[in-house]
């Protein structure tokens, strides 16, 4: 689930003039072409869940890795929860060292050809972009990582510790495939996730910052249910569940969860505060100086890009009720989607919703959404140094900012087991080019070369 890179950090460009940044060097053209071909071939597999194309896509990727020098038994494909996982092991020199795990996902969200300008599962390279479902989320980074691992294998590179590539097959739905391999790989030193983090370009094409994702909010759906005996619509009842639920939701809409801070969010706010202009910048600077500044919190909470970084948020996303146009409703439900600040138990949020609704006749139940509670990862100096080195090789001096994403990724399963995970996607792109999960998804071809170099640099530094 590729999410937009943190929040509106455009002002972070003020920390370092983008005009002074050098353009990334051109990579080997054959390597570029290989990665592009992998991406195009990958898009053509319709890996929607439910569906049957994840395994063929995994088999294709296995063939690429084996051709590069991996032994067939080093690349395993396993059926899990109606989909498949691929796990490839690149042996390290020191077996006593814990492995580094790279994760990405092979599945994509649904796309209907009638809605798209181009067929979503027929890759098209046009005007500097690769179009197709999954071109960004997440087959771009899958293609980059497989290309880099293939290159390193052909060159005879020997990492100090084992490198494991684990590709999930239902990240966009119930995420049971990642739950499976996270349990199998819980002895990992750390996880590098290509489905999170990434670089931001301004609308002028100049680089603004790179976001190193070290935390994500917990995804949780809660169903609120209100029932009533019902009856004939000609005999209105004061206990009509539609009206009762409407009042409940009004109370929830008016409620704000308390503002919270973490090492990651405060580091990001501090990095941004100095260069952010206007009232929002003033509020950021006051908040950094005093996280209890109520006026600053109020200003930041009013900004749609900032509010998700401050607190848990819960919002009604669906409502359903009634059974006939001429009958009083017997049951009405609403889905409440919450994005929970890392470290806060989802059950605590459920109890808060119950308290806020203040309706003893309403039930609030956590839905089977596939997500689990997981805290943030520490900002490890070795990871920050490796990512900064790799990013600065692309754009010298570019700010590298810690990030907490509002969307969920497979990293949660490792973090819940105590394994630190970091989003280090290789893509750099403009916000206006981000159509992940939407129509006419695309990724710029210009970001391929830098992504290849970035992943190789990070792996060589961290897999010593």
C-alpha cells in the first residue's frame, strides 16, 4: 500500500536550496533496461486478490533470480491464504549474524479497464512514465530490488550477513502472507521495506526531501450497530435507530483524540519547522518548543496534512441501514475507520469510541481488517547513515527526514514482533504523479537509475 510520502514537507526545501542540488548520475543503460523490462512484465500479471496471478508472477521473478545465479532451492514460492509468497535467500559470509530482510508485495488493487485511459494491465511507456496498475504500488520497487540482487549475484558479491527477499501476496487485502513470513523471519536484524518512504520532488521537478519511514499508524475498522424492533413507517418511533446512530456519529465527529508525540514525529516537525512559512510555520515552531501549546495544536489540527501526524483519528466511512422504504429500520450500522498513533492499543481506542458515543444501546466491535497493533521502530544510527549516504549520492545534501505514514504496510507484522522496519523506497516523484490505487497509475522512468543505485548502496552498507 504505497502511501503519499509523510505529509506536506514542501517547505523542507528551504533547509537546503534545491537549485543547488546536483542531478543524479546516469546508471548503466543495460541495468536500467532490465529494471524497466521487469516492471513492464510485472504489470502484465493481473495480481488482484482474489485472483490466480500472484503465483505466476512469483514464478517469473524466481526465474529471473535463478538465471542470475541463485540456486532454485534458494528461491521458494509457498501458497498462503489463497495467494502466494516468494522468499529468496542470498547467503552471507557469517552465519552467526542475523539476516537483513527486504519486503515488498506482489499483489495490486483492482482496476477496471473501462475506467482507465489505457488498459491497466497492459504496460505503456509514454512521455517519461510507465503506466499500469502496480507501476508504483508496488511493482516498481519489486523490480528494482530483484534487478539489484540479480546484479550483485552475477558480480559475485558476498554480504557479511544473509539477505532475505520476502514478497507478500495479499498486502492490499488481509495481509496474511506477510503475517506468515514475518513469523518465519522473526530473527531478522532489521527489515527494509520498499513499499514505504521515498523521495519528494517539487512540481518544478527539483528534489525537496527524502522520507525514511520508521513508523506507521495502526489501521482499524470498528462497526457501530444500533438495533430496534422496527415497525410500520406510519407509526414513527422515538427509538428510530437511524436517528440514534446519527446523534452518536455527531458526538464522534466533535471529538478529538489527544495530541501525541514520538521520537519520529518530533524529529520530522523539527526538521520542517525552520523553513515553513506563514501561520502553519509559526504553529510548528511553537509546537516543537512546547508540545502542550494548545493554540499551536489547534492550528496544526486544522491542516489536513498535519492532523494525522498529531493524533489518532477516527472517521465514519460507511453507513448502512433499513430494510424497506415503508418500514421503520430494525438495524443500522456505521463503519468507523481509525488510524491509531503507534503505541496506542486498538482496544483502548474502541473503548474511547464507546465512551464518546455515550449510547448504551450501541455496540462497537473491531472488524477483521487484517491489521495488528505495532509500535514505531527506533531511529537506528546505522540505518539513518546508510540511507543518508545513498540519498546524498543521488542528491547531495538533500534533507533525509524521519517519517510516520498514515497508511498500513507489511512492516507492522515485524514491528509487532520487535524487529525494526524501515521504509526505504527508491522512488522520487512529484505529488501530482502519485496515482497509487487510483486511475492511470504511473511512475516516472527517470527515477529508475537512482533507485537502483540507492538500493545497492544501502544493502552493501547494512549487510556487512
